C-alpha cells in the first residue's frame, strides 16, 4: 500500500477527481455573480441609480461582447424594465442563483460522498485481503479485536476525507478567494483588512492544531489497545472466574480508561481554545468593516451598495476559510491514521496473491509422493521443533505419527498442512514445492485437521459444508428488477477494487463431496456424521429446536401423529405413567400451576412474564372465581417454606437446584415481604406485593416440590378458570397464547415437547433419559429421520461454536474434513477430548470411510493421541525431541525402545 494517503486517493480516483474539480470550477461563476447582484439591487432599483426620471427604464439581461475583428456583438438585446420591474427581475435572478449554487453544492457533496464510500470500501477490502495473506506466524502476534477495530473504525475517516482530498481545497479555496477578490474590487482598504485576518487564521490556527494531532494519535492507540484488552477478557472469561482475577481486570480497565480520559480532556481543552481564537478573529472583521467601511461611506469614498456587498461577501468568507482550516486538520489527522494502519499491516513474506486466485475448475489429483527433505521448523522463540527431517509419504499409504508432547510430529503435520512455514528444508509434491502450489489445489486436495477447531457464527450445516465453498459454482437466477440491481452492484464492486463474486451464488462443490447436486449431498453428510458418532448429538439438538409449521408442514403433521404412537409405545412397555399428557378437562400434575392455568405457552407481550399479572382480562377472570385469593395463599405458604428451608444455606448449595420458583438472591427479599404481610388480609395487600407472592405459585409442581399445597379443590378451580379464560378470550389476546391442542403442532414448543404433549413424571429418576431414547427411536423412521436431522443441522452454533461441547466441536471439525474428497488427509491429534475407546471406534470408521470413498488412492497422516492404534496403519513414524527416531510397520518396531514406551 502507498505510504501517502493523498497519493493513494489520487491513484485510485483520478478520473473522478478531475471531473468533480471541473464541476467546482464551473460553480465559481454563479458563486461570484451572487456576490455582485446585491450591489446592483441596492444601487439600482432601491436607490434609483439610472432611474432618475419617472419614466426611466433600463435594459435587463442585455448580453453584449466586444470581439476582435467583429466589434461589439449583441447576443441578446435585453428587455426594458422600469424601476419596480427591475427590482423584481433582479430579485428573481438572485433567487435563481441561490438555487443554482445549492444544486451545485448538492451534486458536489453527493458525488464526494459516493467517491468516499467507494474508496473506504476499497481500503477495507484491501486490509482484509492482506489479513488473508498474512503468514501463519503473524497471527500469533496480533489481536483479532485490534485488527477488526482498525478495519472498522480507524479507516472510517479516510472514506470521508477521500471526497474532500482535492475537491475541498478547490471548492473552499475558490469560494474564499472569490469572496476576497470581490472585496478587493470594491475597496482596497477593506480587502487588505480581510486579507490580513485571513493570513493570521491560515498561519496561527494550523500551528496550534499540531498538539491536537499528537493527542489524537495517542487517543487512537489507547482506544485500539482497550478494544484488544476487552477482547481478551471476553475470550478468557472462564480463566478470570477460575482464578478470581475479575477485580484485577477491573483495575486494569479503569487505569486504561483513566489514561484515555486524560488524553480526551486535553483534546477538549486544545480543541475549544483553537475554536475560541478562530471565532474571535472571524468576529473582529465585521467590527472593522462596520466601523472603517461606515467611515468611508460617510466620506463618500464608498457607496452603500458596495458596503452592503462587501459585508455580504465577507459573511461567506469565514465559513469556507474555517472549513479549509478544518480540512487541513482532517488531512493531517487521517494521514497519521493511515500511516498507523499501513504500519500495522506492513508484514514481510505476505502470501503471493496468485496463490489465492479464484478457480472454478476442478483441481486435478496431486501427482507424486509427498516428500519432506531436510526440514527444520522453529517456534516463535526460535527454538527448533523439528530438525533436519527427511521422509516420504506415498499415495494411498496410511501413516501414523506418535511421540510425546512437543516431540515434533505435531509440528511436521502443521507444516504439511501449511499452518507453519519451514525455516529451512523443503516439502514437495512431486517436483513442486508445496508452498508454491495455489491454494485452489492444496486447499482442495489436502485436508488438515487439528484439535483447535474454529467455527463461524451460523448453523451447524453452514460450518459442516464450509470446506466445500471454494468458488461460486452456479450463478443464482434473479428476477428482472433484482438482476438490474445486481448489475449495479457488480459495477460498484469493480470500481471499488472489490471482486464481483456473488455471495448468493451456490458455492458448494458437490463433486468434491462425492455428490452430483443438493439431492444426494445429504446422504454423504449422514455417512460422515455416522462415522464420527455425531448423528445422535444432532438429533438431540433437533429435539431441543422449534420449527415453523408453515415451513415444515409435512414434518409437523407427522409429529402430531407420533403423539399417539408414542402413547402406544409407553403402554406396550408398561410405562404409561412415565409421561402425563395435557388434557383439556384435567389438571396435569407434572406441569406447573401456570401451565395448567393458561393451558398453553404465552407468546404475546400482553401475557409474557410479569405482564400477565397486569393484564385486565386475566385479572378479571381469576378474580371472579376467587382463584387469585387461593393462589395468594398458596404462594404465601411457598414463600414461608422456602425461607424456612433455604434461608441459612449458601447460594451455591445443590438444594437450590430444586428451587425453580425462587433464586438465592430472592430469599432476603421474601423474608422482608413475609414480615411486611404478616397478619394482613388479601384485600389489604398492595397489587405489587400480591404479584410477588402469586407468581411463586405459578412455578409450583407438587411431585417436584412436595409442599402438599395442591388440593383437589384448587386443581378443579384451575381447570374451570382456564376453560372460562379461553372461552371468553378477546380477539386482542387470541394470538398471545399458543394453546395446547392434541391435534395441532405447537410452534412455540420444541420437537420433543410436541411429541410428548405432556410432562415427564418426576417419580422416575431416569425418566427423561428413557423418554429421549424412545422419542429418538420413533424419529428414526425412514423419511422422518432425515427431516429431523435436517432440523438439527440448522442449529445455530453461536460465536466460535460455543453452543457445542468440546467433544462435539472436535467431532464436527473431523466431519467437516471428511466430507470432501482429498488426496491427503492430515489429522493432527483431532480428538484429544474423547476417551480412548471412542477414539478407536472413530479412527476405524474414518479409515474405512476414506478407503471406500477414494478407492484406496488417498493418503492419511494421523498424529495419534491414542498410541495403541498404530496397528491400524500401514506405517508408523516415531518422533522424539524434534527428530525421527523410528519408521516402519507396527510389527517391525517391536524392538524400538521409544515405541515400546509410547504404546505400553
């Protein structure tokens, strides 16, 4: 990138800058005329100059030029107007000039804005492009939050400055020069006064603003460091809590904020001092004009029209001049920021752009063996992790690498996966250096997997298919209106130096997954998920998900039918009491009081949370039956029991896990509330206190909490009130409840809850697990299984895949790699979080899957965590202290001491 921002802007926007400068030059003509016109209006029609007689007339708009060889040439003879007509005509011309000047400003500012946004887009893309080309070692020394902050915030002013880089000095300087020239034309003394003030402002203010530049640079650096520190806190929050260092982090943040405060306070002091001086100089000039100009007018050396025109012209002089000074400040400021960004992104050994060139062609299979010759690798400290290793991996061979921690096998796998670069030596495929092969080849024919899995924010499916998205394989079909908009987008992308690839295209390389299209891709996905034992996890994610009945009509219809099948399966197994179903005319003993009362899920804001207690209709229905008093008495007893049982326990006591209606923090509040309400009748209690007590009863489940508060009378009353509640439900509330209906799918509930259509009994300790097993078995029917699995694949993983467990992330990482067909699979301890037995099962499955998919042409290099699996591989390599100390078949290495130590 160019070191100078101005040069960078000129390089990429030269034609547009020349055009807008031409427009600025043209805009000076009406701008000058708007200064001279007030003088003509005052001296002519208003004071009567040239209209001495009553019938006097003057020519309006006469256009006449003296041309060489032709003499005076009249282009338009003009129109004769009297004094009043001339006043109106000149006023209309003045209005027209105002409109023309305004239109010029509108066009110039709009064009500048578009130009600035286009260059801002170019800068941001170039910076991200450079990040994608950083050498792997660079990412160990930078903070992602700081890089993101620079790309998002620090280059933002550069876009705004782009449009002003050349236009602002031309426009503002032209306006100031025009106004100053006009003042000189009217009177030399007034012109000298204005020129002197302008000179003082132009010299003094920029000098004072140098301190602002230094403070601005410090503010930018400290803000960037703060962003990086906050990012570290977010990433390391578990470590902070584990070691009780939250107050240390607070102190660190407070110190950083204090430094930023001091810098910003100094900035404000200097900024407003400069502003005060600038405003003072701007205000002194009108004083001089009124006093000196008035004196000259009284002496007859300056007419009134000239004085009015000079004052009007000077009124437009401070604005452009101030903006011109601001432009110079902005220029220096953005130049400093640009230099900082360039310095941060100036990295040696950037990946050559040709290696990342987009290719839609299918990558040909790699020719020749993978050869490592005299390879030496180093870590960031310069210590050698691998020293002078030479080894070959033929096509079709399955090789295992074993060794202790930092033995060197991990580093070799990273180098083959191009995650680290050699210090010396060479890795080659045939006769070609591995690091000179385009990523469109290595990124498709070589697959590298480590335990350090990262997943992007999005669905499980998006991340699973991520390894297939190399290039836009099929363009989308747009309607005519959208197609024209897409053409405009492509044009803008090209002008901003961005690629014109359409993100809405189908980027999935189905052939790389062994499929012919979307129709048979799912079968390949299922096979991979089965091989890494991830299918059950995804099914359970699906059971916790909710779906839209309109989008998945066939599935939801089938789910409703499964309710009856599920009840039949329970009866056959003698477990009919394992799940208590929802029935319109019966109280569900395993559900909460609130669920039984509403007989549905509140989804509208009128009934969600505490809003239900303020809803007039609900309060009327509950009040008419006296249920509110009964629930109050029930809640009061719950509060008494909870306070008596849990008041003396620490907040982390396991008993609180059973306390669903109250948190440990609520105990002191309810202690005070019980003392306040003691001896008071229901009618003497305030509405707020009633709500606090009654809401305790809403979460009560008798078989779980066992306070003995749920009487037959109360259950009967609740069922009767809910019938009355739903029968008289007003139209405004009908969409606020997703009612339990045995014949309809509940959109607000999960798939599991829709199949159960009830609540699992608390009498069975293993009830939830037995129910889950039965539901998964029911959903494994042909046709239905794939639909449910598809729902699970749409599960959102959250930031970095944190909604999955570590085991699930490692399984998904391995599945993502296996989904695409490659010539070489490099597995660098991909499953350390799994137990040895599961690792063995998955390892066997992976070897079988690769062999079946690739017809024994693919090679596997697996750095093993479980060293007892070496007998599954054709060849075993043993590393110790960065050196290869053993190489051969499993049976041949029995005499190797290091091998016996590792596999024992």
